[in-house]
C-alpha cells in the first residue's frame, strides 16, 4: 500500500518544480 502522505509530497514537489520552471521561462520572455 502506498503511503498517501508520501504520494502527496511527491506531487507537490513536481508542482513546485514545474511552477519554478514556468516562472523562470516567463522572466526570460518578459525581459
């Protein structure tokens, strides 16, 4: 059985990483 807390933490890590990449992309485009 998968630990629900571990799964949520993993998903949050991917979301945060994606958001940082997206913000970096916007910063480059705007500049």
